[in-house]
């Protein structure tokens, strides 16, 4: 597509203007666009808001690198360098990339091959509680000779066990 | 002062020399480092967090076989002498006892002690589970500890990462969290000057050695603690097997060295060791290092059957009970260093005197 203005160079800027409720699309080359005062290069932000956004962006980058802070305990890589100790379990995820390298240096390996641990599941306790409750109701049903209910309860206990 | 007589055998059954190779290996220790999920590690936790971890452990213990009945101490509420006493008896680490000026005792520091088993709470990691056995008994020690770990881990959520394993404050413990160590007496290898080669060999095998009191402690009296260096990248059994095989080899080398000593330097060695016995039997002042070195000599003499009628158990107990906090405890008062040396000589003398009738 050629420039709408000079008709010589390739259009690089696609400008949409609204004048008196009329939408107008113009396709301009860089030179003609510059002559009309349209900024075509992505410059560093010059405005306070731009600076602020830029700083936030830098922080986001820093958070994923060594300069970051653990979101759980607040420890930094610098704290680790000083004390030789991590602050909490989350630090292992926060500083994961540095961690792998460090562990390889210390242990010659960074992968655990020992016991695989499964944390206790609260559901198990709940299940035990429910089972205990059903057994108690079964006992009472038998005592009060409600045999239909007892059979039903016994079936439910069997399924759970 | 605390009463340790309530502990089964005063917490020093591991000294009784009843275990395999009891003449060369004093004790075997296996420990597992664990942290409870949801709390910052001890060094970074608030007092309240540490106290909650302690309460969670205390509530779980009645269901744990081997620790359901236990003696416990709130280490942070003990006097410095009492804390040193527990440390000298190998029941708590130096870190937990807060004996370093730079690392004072932390709120919530506690220990639960069963027969040959212990749980330190709020050490560098929330939990340090340990098993202590007499002689060379790695598998036995680990078996009892593994069952405690499994049982406790089904009640408390441990911090665990699928790639890095059990997470610990210090990266040197991550993975299995397992440190197995064997406290071994190697005077034969030291006297025949073979020890350097043996220690270099250990390091090539990924093992390390320390002094009587673990990390940072000096080697005195030819007592070495040999342990695994790494905790990540090998399964628990592999780590234990490697240590088992290497220590078995070191024991053989020590036995050979002792034979060489007897064969090539018989009367010189015999004279040297009886002099060590004589010093311990009659000295009026003994520093800790002196006592350790002479005890090492007498221990070797008993092993070589040059001195008979003296039990290894007595010598093992002297190692522990002739230390500063134990002497202060026995005397019922804090002692200045010179008084400690006098008390030590008196204690060693009296103990050896009791068995002197049978010594030949």
C-alpha cells in the first residue's frame, strides 16, 4: 500500500481521525506522518505516568529474579547470602532458578530421588468421623430393632470401608 | 538443675558398648530434618509461629510409637548449665541449646526424648528427628526413625517439593534431610599415620568427618564422626548403604593398624598406654583435651587387651561425664576453669579407682 499523501513510499502509519463525527482512515509513509506531527517511533516514556509504568514493569522483572522478595516470609537473596539459610519453604519456589544451580553445586544434583511424601489429607479424618457416626447409628438402630434402617446403614458402612 | 535420671538410663544407653563393634564404634546416630508446612523456618519465624509448631508436635506425639512416653524439656526455659548438660549428653544440638553467643536460644526450643529416640523442635529446622544407638547399628537406628517419621508425617504436614524433596532451612540438608553419622575411635590409624589417607578417601566417596560434637567441633582423642556429605540425589537406602560399606572398611583398616602396632612396636605402645592410664588414675588436674587424649589411649589399651578388667562402658561414660557442665552438675555449682580441671581429675580418679581392683 502506498502513502495516501505522496503516493511514492510504502504506507507505514495507519492513522484514524474523527473530525465532525466523520471517521477518516489515512495511510501514510513515515516521512509524511512525521511532517504532520504524528509520532511514529516507540520512544522511552517522557511523562510521569510513563515513568511510573516503566518502574512497575522493572519491578515485575526484578521479582522473578534474584533481587526479589519471598511473598511468604519476605526473605531476599541477600538474606540468604548473609545467613546461609532460607526463610521458608516458599523460598524454594521464589528463587527456583538460582536454587537449582546452588543445589547442583552443593550436592552434585538437584533432584530428590528418596521418599515421596504425601501430606496428611484432612478428608481421611472426615471419613473416619463419618464412619464412626454411621457405626454409632447402626448400633442404636439394632438396639431399637429398626432392622430396615440397620440394613441400610450397614450397606453404607460397607461401601465406605 | 534438671533431673536427667528420669530418662531411660539417663539418656546414655548408647554409651553402653553393647552394639556391634562397640570397641571401635561408640555410637550411631541418624537424623532427619523436617519442617511443618505453613510456617516460616525457625530462624525467620515469629515467637508465636514457633510456639504453634511446638504445640502441634506436642499434640501429635502421644500417637507416635516409641515417643508416646517421653521426657520433654522446654530448652528456652532452662539455665545455660542445664542446656550445656543436654548438649554434652548428645541429646540436643549446640544450635538448639543456644550455646553460641551469636545464636542465642530461641523461644519455643524444645526436646522430646524417648528411649534412643528424640525430637528437637525449633532447631534450625522445625523438626530434627534423631535415633541414637550403641555401636555400629545404622539400619537399626534408621528403621526406628523411619517409623517415627512416617507416623509424625501422617499427622503434621511436612514441607515437601516434588523436585527438591523435604525442604530445609539450609540447602545442605534438603532432599532426604537425612544425616547418618558414626562416632568412631581410630587411634590405630592415627598412630600408624594412615589416617590422612583414610580421611581423604572418605571425602572422595562423598562422606565427611567431624569431631565428637558434630559440625564445627574439633577432633579430640582420636574420635571421628563420619557422615554423609550430601542429602539430595540419592535415596535414603543408598546414602545409608554407602556409609555402611565405607565405615565397615574403615573398621577393618583400624583393626589392621592395631595389629601392626602390636607387632612392630609392642612394648613402646604398651608403655605409652599404661602411662596414659597412670596419668588418669593419679593426676590432680586435667584439661578436657588431656582427658580425651589419655582416655583414647586407655580405650585402645583395653581394645588391644593390654589393660584388662576395665569396661568400655566406664570409659565411654568418662568421655561424657568429665565434661564441664556434667562436672558442674555433679558438684552442684558453677565452676571456674581451674576448678573444672580439678573436679575433672577427681571424677576420673574416683571412677577408675572403683574398677582398679580388677585392672591388670
